[in-house]
């Protein structure tokens, strides 16, 4: 029986557990920080001396921890890229701009166990010689920002933060910065721009890799809330021990947000790769199955930008058998282990760990129109393909869902979407807005064509040849028209 | 294909110097510096792909990239494919059987404007994938564009039009309603913005913020609704706003002065100089049928890069004024026929000058005259023992281009010896000479002397007042001989700017009526007064001046080229 493995969520939602420092301390809080700060230098067999922070970084490397924000990039590797010779200060930013539709895991940590996140942040900061760190929290988390500020105050008062932390001689200050409500602020370089007080336009890479030219052109580490919490547990257990959780190359635990047409939507912490997609949806310990009489239609496995899976799909994956030999096996959708590599191999991604389940009551065209609207609204507008393509797709889908479709709209949409991703844009938003359209249209092509054909038939019957654009103008358009002086 | 053509790289025994590296653009090897100066700070920054492509003579289409602005990388038009040498475990390049390094092609494209080159990199700008990417970017740019070329001032010099020819589709498949944005936005006193034409390349924002230092422009709203605007409640008004019209790759920013005046393809373009201050910005005069429609900056690294100020740019309307002096005039006895023409009048003047006693002639010549004209006047002055001077014209300068000295040729006036030290110091002496009766003849070229202490009463004391000018004023009204001259746009010549750069300008439009270039009639006067000098042309005159005057030593007319040449010593 698959079970939750509650490590980060260990205390969250337990009766009587509060975000207060006193409660956290009662549950053993900040012991790991104390242990990390007290780590003595270690001499390696070769005579090389590893300082405490260097050992911590090594533990994270050994743990195999992959970023929990969406890209799944190795955390230890990310830290190793930091330019430590520039003479500039190194900054750490906790990315708490959780905005990927379907994702609600970081919110639980921030609202219910803020000190766990702070402890992880302080350890990560110490490990990377950071003396100034920021929490960039999405603007909608108003209460979350208040909770964090209160937690920072408590931590400061008890000497976990500020000058000479716990007598170790290490200084660190952390500030909370609230976003103003834009999805793109979760993109790390957009976040940095926003933190600097500018519009959150993602930066071009090269040359602006955060590890070298980040916040204020200084080396900067940007880590997700859950990743930083994991750092605490890695230091507590030791990297090698942590790597025993989960599966090879997909180590540790991660929190999965399950939403949509399941009986028990919610957040569940699992060992990565030890639970399958089917178990997450159907097992009583997780999603608890679909509603009475409903069939599975589709799964969006990693936040709304992940490519959709159609019910009944099978994949040919390389898997290692019990004898250690690698072979290609056919794996059904619901048997896919929920980890980073399997989902990539199956053509999608686990992204932010948000599983959106769609049953057969779903209008797939309308679902995509909803997603496309979101991305058109959130495109920052900096670079051409995403700026123009995201709105174009949203407009076409609006047409298709408002009785003005055409049979050729499936190809039309695919054509637009194909011209956005693949390195043509500054940041990964290009992929984020194109992947849903590409995958929905490819996998549910018949439904898109049927919708367009029905509209065309109705128009023909009423004597109208061509599809006319419909719908009220967008608010920004209306405002623009109002601003234009009359002739 | 033989080895040598397949691999024309230099043999390993002669590696390129350490400060350059070799890349290939579409197979062609090109040597580029490792770093190039940053356009704003001047600090060395890694050379980019687009710079390597340009070095190789390969054009990469682009909108947001501008060599004088910080890189933005937002238009995505310059996407290219590339590859780098594959490295073995020993970090050394893996070689193909033919000895050339094996290239690993990058799975993702890169923007040429921002991606640094690395040794051995191969850049491909003409692959099917690159062409497809350009076509798609162009399609995205065009879907919400109003396509109003027939009424757009940029038509004919619009990058959207140009690249549409190269990479565009004849028909649009876009069937959705276009995004509508503000039109005819009054951004400031000189600029009108059409937000629907804007492709959001941010060149204007970067220029205004990073070059001018005025954070006046920005974008509001998001995504496809992003809208260029000036800071709320503040007009876009600095002295460099019109440069944004030049660098706008489309017709979003238009000049109120030029808007709807002339289709650009009708304009004749003449290389010239701005005469509004001592900086000497290089310009192109756009004219048609002897009417000037606009000035635009002409690139010159040593002077103005590719910018000019609004003050200088708009200072041309006077050339076309209706009250321009167009008639040559001599002293008219009652009942005599009017205006006998240049030859008799010049003969009359030279006769008077030849008979004048030494020291009885004074010359006031504007520092807006050319080097050659001032040189001729200096020759006359020497022959006549004349007291000479020019008139200082000072204003407020700035840190960019505008010089406090508003004369275009103060340096020339000093170097030819016409101007006193300091300029204007001889004016009271000339006034005194006239009052005392020692100065009986005054030659004024291009200045209104009644405002300079030589009032009507003094001018009335003169036996002969010879005036050359362009527009009527108190001095020209009192002239015994009035010689209509030319604006710089109507003649050729050279100016010496504040930093000692001698630059030439060409004739854009014909002079009006009797008006003749000053150097022509001054040359005739000099011949008649001081004797032949062997010169037939302006070129000869310049070369003679360079031989005569030590300051101009070594210069030749031909050697000036279209970018000018700097004097050996600062003026």
C-alpha cells in the first residue's frame, strides 16, 4: 500500500501545531541549525580542509536534491555554480511566488510552519556564505507575508537571525518582499528584476545567470520554499541518508498538490518515484478516486504548463529490472512512477508537483481555453513569440468556445504554439504557454476539429460564410480606445 | 572538395593572437576581438555573435539590437543556430578524420545580439530552421500591427516593411480581432506616438534612459497589451527626443515636424553638418526640389556617434524663409537702372579696396562662415592691413552633444586669424576706428553689427559698407553693397569643430536668386585685390589653405573623406 511519507509536512495539520516559534521549538525546531553552525572543519585524507559551509554544500550535492519549483534542477549543482571569487556579496532568495495553477504546497509551509522554511533558509545561507537573504512572496499571500514577518521577528528575538547567530559569529538578515500579482515573478530572473524594483522582465541568459550576475549584479541563489525545507532535512539526516529516500536520481520527498475531479483533492508528501500517478489519483490515501460514475479523461501532471496526458496512454520507458539490466518496457499512464525522470521520459514533466485530474465531464476545448487565457494574461510581454503567441492562442480558443470555430482551428492552434517554444523566448514562459496547447490539440485533436466543424455547419445553415470575431473587447483594449482622442 | 578549401583555417602552428579568436559564420572563417567596448560604459565586454556576423559581412536581421544601446534581446529576430567544438575528456577538441574540430550543434537557437562568441564557434544564419524562426517572429510582430503603411511616415525606411519583403508571407492567416492601443499620443512637444505600430523593442526607452539619462519612457500593461508611454503627467521633452524617431524601427514614434510632410523615398540625401553649435554633428539633409524637409544624424564615431540634438535638428526652417536676401545691390544713384549684377559690383568693390589706405578697412566675419571663406578674408585683411574679428555666440551646453559655443566654426575663425583673442575683443576697436574716422570701409560677412556696438550712427560715418548675408537685418539695410550669400545647405565647404576636427559638407539645395556661395565671390575679390593664387576650385582653395596655415598642415580636401580629420594640435 502506497503511503504518504511526511517529512516536511510532519507537523503541519497536526492538532495544536501553530506557526509560532515556541511551538516549533517544542517540536525540536532550530536544532539542525545549531548542529550546522557548530560543524567543525574536517580534514580530508588528502590533507584538504573542508570548512563547515563546504561540508554542508557537499551534503546537499550528495543528497541528489532536485529543485522543487518546477525545473527539477540539481540543487547542489546550482549552488556549485555560484561565483565565490568575485568579491561581491552572495544573495539567497527564497522563491515563495507560488503561482503555477494547481500548485498549493508552498502555501501550506509558509502559513503553517514558517520556521521550518526559515531554518532551511538560514542553513542554506550559512552554507553559501550569504549574509543577506530575501523571501519573495506572491502578492496574493497577504497573510503569508504577515506570518513570515512575525516569524522573522521571533527568530531575531531568539538569536536565530541577525548578528552572531547562536554565538557562532555568523550574521544573516532576511527580508520579506511581496510581489504585486504577476505569475512571471516566479521566474528567477524576473523575480530578481522585480526585487530590484523594476518590471519583472526575465533577463537574457547569457549573460545574466543568477549564480554570477543575479540580484544587483551579484551572485545569487534562488531556491523554492520546499527545496529550502528539504535542505534542513538533508543536513539533519546527512546527504547520503537523505538520498536513500525516493528513487535513484529522484531522491527525497516531495509534496504533490492534487486537484480537479478527485474525491480527496489536497497536498500529499511522497517519496519521489515510490508512488504512481494511478495511486495518487485512485488510492484512498491520496486522491481517493474519481466521482461516482465518472471516467478519467486526462491528467495534467505538473502544473498547468505541463503537457497533458490522455487517459489510456502508454509509454515506452527504459527501466531497470531487479537484475539491474536496463530494458524498454511499456508502461501505462497510471503506472508511471511520480518522479522527475519518468514524466520527462513520458513527454511531460512533474513541474511544480501539481496534478490536475480531468474526468469525462470536462469540455477539453474549454479547459484549454481557460489555461490559454491565464497564460495570455500573464505573459510579461517582453519578447515577441510569447507576447503575441499567447494572446493569439487565447483569442482563437475564445472563438472556438464561443461558437465561432472552424474545422481548421486545430492546425491553426498547433501552428501558433509550435512557433513559441524551443529557445525562441527569453524565459521558459514560452514553453509554459505553448506546451498545453501543443499537447491538448495533439491528443484531443478530434474534439477540436468536431467543435470547429459544428460551428461551421451552424454558420452555413444560417447563411454566414466566415467566422466573425466575437466577444467584448479586452479591458485593456477598451481603456486604450477610451484614451485615443477623437478625430 | 579538397582539404584546403574544406578547412581554410590557419595551421595550428600560427594560432591567432590571444586578444582575438576565430569563429565561422556560415562556413566563413573570421577573426574577431575577444572583447569589444560596451556601448554605454565603454568597458570591454565579450564580443557577441551579431558583431562577429557583421565582421564577416553577414547581415542578421534585428529590431531591438542597436550597436549604440545596451542589449535587450527581446525581439528575437536575430535568432541563429550555432555549434561549438566538441571537447574530449582531456578538455581538448575532438577532431574529425579530416583534422577539423568536430562541432556539436546546439539543440537550441541563440539570439545573436547577446550571445558571446567562443573560440571555434560556428554560427549559422541561413539554415531552414533559422529562416523559419525569422518568419514566425515576423508573423507574430505583424498580427497586431495596423498595416497602415500607406499613411505611415516610416514607410520606405521601416524595418518591418523591409524584413517583410525578405521573410514575410503575402497573406495573413490571422482571423482574430487585433489588439487596439492608443493612437496619436502626444508624447511631448516634438513627438507623436502610435502605440499600435509599436513593436515594443524598447530602443527608445533604452536610448532615453541610458544615453540621455532621462527615465522618461516606459511600458505599461502586460503581454500583447504592453503599451509604450511617457511618465504620467510629464511630457517627453529633453533635447534628444527626436533621436527616438530615428532609432524606432517602425513608425511608432514620429516627428511632429516631419510628419505627413514628405514620403521618404522622394528625399534627396546630402551629407552635411549641423551648424547650430561647435560640436559639428554630422547630418544628412533630406531635401526635395530645393526644399529641405529634415535633418538626420549621420554616423561619425569621432563626433556624434549616431545622435544629434533636437535644437540643431530643427534649426533649418530659416533656410527656406520667404524674406531671404536674393538680390545683389550696389549704391543706387537716382534714375539709374537697378542691380547691375555680380561682375561689375565686385569690380567696383575691389577697385575701392585696392585704393583704400592701409588700415582704413575693417572686416567682421561670422564664425558661421567656412574655413575657406575665413581664409580668403584673412588674405584680404593681410593685403589691406585690416583689423578683423568674429562674434562670439554663447549659450548653455550639455554633457552630450550641445556645445556652449553656438558658432559652428569658432575654431576656424581663430585658426585663420580672423577672430581676435578673445573673440570679439576687436569689435570696440573697430567701432572706435570708425568714430575716429580712421576706418572708412567696413566689410561685414554674416553678422548683424548694429547689435554689437556698431549702431546706425556709426555705420553712417563709413564711406563704404560692404555686407554679405543671408537674411535681412539692420546692417544689410544700411549696406552700400549687399552681396546675398548662402546657407551651408546651399554650398560646399569645411568647418573646424570645437575639438579641432575639420569636416566638410555638401550642397543639398540651390541658392536663391542672385545668391552665390561666399567663397566664390570672396575668391574673386581676393584675386582682384591680392592677385592670382592659382586656385580654381573649392578643393584647391582648401588645399592651399592647408599649405598656408600651419594649423591645417597635412590636410587635403580628399583626405577629409566623409568623416573629417583632426588637426594635429587642439585649436
